C-alpha cells in the first residue's frame, strides 16, 4: 500500500485477555518500529526490527509484551494478560533502506495506530 | 538517551497569525523530524531536517545541529493547523534506531 497500515484501528478488551496488533509497513521498507502513546506519557519506543538482525527490545515494558516480524514485512505486537495500564495508542513506523550516498537517512513514517482500551 | 524539550507546551493563535515552535536537544543530532498529529491521532511527516533550512508552503524549519535546536515556523496559520506538533531525533550513537520524542506543542488556531 501507499502508507503504513495497522489493524485493528480500535480494540477493546477485558483485563487479563491477550491481544494481537498488526502492522503492515510500506513496501520495501527494511526497518520497522513500534511505539505507544499513553495519556500523559508521550510517545514511547517499544521495539525495533532491522532486516535479519536481532531486534532491539529495550523499550518493551514487561515480559507480557512481545513482537514478531515475519518474512521481513508484517509485524505483530502481542500483549499477554492485558492490564489497564496497557491502554494506549500503539503506533507502528517503518523506514526505507538507509544508505543514500554518505548520508544515513532515518526518516520514519507512521501508521494510523491502534487504540487499545483495557477494561 | 537523548532528551528532547519542546516549547511552548501550548499555543493559541488567531487565524492568520505566525508562530515559532522550538525543539531543544541534550546532545547534537544527526537527523531530526517534525510531525503534526492531527485530531484523529495520525502522525504526519512535516520535515526531515538534519541541518539547515527547508520550506514547504506556509511551513518552514531550521535545524542548527551544533547548537542542539530546531525551529518550526508556521506562517498565516489556519484552523486546519491545529493539533500537536512533535519533534524527534535518534541518539547520536544510534543514528538509525528509535526516535526520542518531545512532549509536543498543542496548537489551537481560532477562526
């Protein structure tokens, strides 16, 4: 597609349930990022995938959070045993292959987000 | 990680007014982005501006990487400019990695 797409756009779940959020990056983009935006917390980094390299998981808030990227394209963010504090908008971004001459280009493009509400 | 501070946190303007939004960084940056988050929550790319000045219609941006700041100028503001403006940059030592975001500037433009 023309841009990053995410599904579902909204998800309401009960505390303790597992949820899966999906991200389709821009075709050809090699890097994929997950962020979340909570009320009063701003935009927080969660995880970063680059090609076949081991992902940077340093932003995942707990071991209830995990993410996969299959075939270097689509990514799924899974939250197990959801808690009310997990309520947030989860944003996915992708970036094209970076090298452009001697410049390293890190322009990230964001999807519309998934609004997660945990009751 | 790098610290990003944006000012002002809130800005209220009459349609037609000009404004300047500022982004300060705790370290020099190799690249920087400005975003507009519209009322539906979508982050729209405004500028990718590691250094220098760029212009796009009524908007322009200037980054002075060595002095650790960037400015976003909005001229002849319109109601559709309302929303939250974010700047973001990666750590200098991790140029291709995650972005660190400021808290944003909430802009409200009244007709």
